[in-house]
C-alpha cells in the first residue's frame, strides 16, 4: 500500500511528465522571407538558443530538384506526377549538428549549428546548392503536385522534430517547452498557419546580394587555404564565382517566381512580425526572435538591451 505522500508525488510526477510530453512540440516558430534574407542562419541560431528542432524546408524542394536533374525531368507538365511520386517515396532527413563557435565574421560569436541533408541516406548537403539546382528550384517549387508531396514531408519532419533538436540546449532551455523552428516561404501562411510565432525576415536586395557574395568569397578563401597536395584543394577558376550584380539578378528572378506563383506564394502572414535586418547585426535579429518567443512562452526576455 503506497502512502498518501507517495501517491501525491507520483501523481505530480505523472502530471509533470505528461505536461513535458504534451509540450514537446508546443511551440512552432515559422520564419519566412525572400531569398538570402538570413532565414536559415537565423532559424538555426534561434533553434540552438531555445533548444528547439530545426527544419530547412527549402532543402526539401532542393532535394526534389536534384531528383529532377538526375532523372532528367525538366518539363513540369509531363514530369510533375512522376517527380511528385519520386519525392514522396524518398527519405529526406535533416540532421542538425550543434556548433559552439561562430562561423563567419558577419555572424559574430553566436553559434550557428551545421545542417546535413540526407536524401535516401546520401549526404547531398553540397549538391543541392549548386548553380544548376539554384536555377531550377523555383520552377519545381511552383508545381502543385510537388508542393503537396513536400507539405507531407515537412509536417512529418516537424512531428518528430524532437529528435532533431540541437543537443546542447542553452543554460535555461530545459525549463522551456519543446518546439520547432522551420524556415521557408509559406510556413506561416500554409504549412503552420497556427504557428505560435511567425517572423517575416527581410533585407534590402543589395544587402542580400552582398552577403551572398561575401559568403561565397569566404568559402573560396577556405578552399584556397587547403594544403596544395590535396587534389580537391585547387581553387575553382575565378569565372565560377558570380559578381554581386549577377547574384542580385539571380535572387530577383527567384523572388519574382516565389511571389508570383499560383500555389502558396511568398506572402507576409497577417499576424507575422516583420523584421528588416538590413541594418541589424546577426545577434540583434536572433535575440529579437528568441525574446519574442520567450515572452509568448510566458518567460522573461533575456536580451532586451541589445
Ligand atoms: N544581420 C546580418 N548581417 C550580416 N549578414 C547576415 C545577417 N543575417 C544573415 N546574414 C548572412 O546572410 C547570408 C544569407 O543568409 P541565409 O543563408 O541564412 O539566408 P536564407 O534566407 O536562408 O537564404 P535562402 O533563402 O537562399 O536559403 C549568410 O551568409 C548569413 O550569414
Ligand atoms: N517553404 C518553401 C521553401 C522553399 N521554397 C522554394 C523557394 C526557393 O526558390 C527554393 C529554395 O529555397 P531556399 O533553399 O533558397 O530557402 O524553394 C518554397 O517555395 N517554399
């Protein structure tokens, strides 16, 4: 026979555990915005700060595009159904590796986890970001059959987001409900219209193009620093790296396609918080979002001074 105290303690433990289980995916943060506005770097840092899972929805469209290129499907009229079938039967996985160090000078000291994208077990993280994929992805993403297939993958990945959460939660993250941060173009409008926090991240077209250009040049520098005996170390010819103007044109073309497509176009959700980060530091934009999330979870904001 259990004592009354033991029974009360057990009941409290059960209630606490149930609350923790129920609240694992209680909080969803949707981050939408145009290309290169900082969505994925911000979403990853926010996820790590809050100990949430992270899903890069654009990478799923990129996987579909890679499949299309590999199968030579470029006509979305005829190929749509077979590509939708291919992607819906493929296993897309997004693995987050927690980071403790800053990645680039522009990001300061904030940790931005690395993300690995697996397509049927193959690491395609680099292959889905090639110029060929960049050129085709907006066309693939405008197809309604593909969007429907990707929607199911997105919701499934979110459902087991807990296994994706960054393992090194910040000091007080254990007191928080679980959650997921997903970035894309239609997360707050279509995928999770009930998300607890919706952010529309924007920046001027020139700031976005310069940041992308900087990013490419940093990668070029890293490649150049590899030892000369490494056969993979040869620096790609300069012509491979586009100018800021070319990058700006590519971003503009992609934004135009994303905003003007019929299915689930890029829109600002009516209840979204719009953050223009043209003149913000990376830390300012990340902490603005984590503090908004903390407030909505009933917790004290931590960075009201930055
Ligand atoms: N406030 C900021 N100041 C300076 N650089 C920033 C800032 N925010 C993000 N960046 C940088 O801008 C670049 C683009 O960011 P990111 O890749 O996160 O954009 P994105 O919106 O996810 O892009 P895409 O839609 O093409 O996937 C990255 O190099 C990132 O480090
Ligand atoms: N929820 C989403 C996410 C992405 N897309 C499209 C739009 C982009 O052109 C493409 C690649 O996205 P990125 O990796 O650059 O974020 O995928 C979309 O339509 N909906």
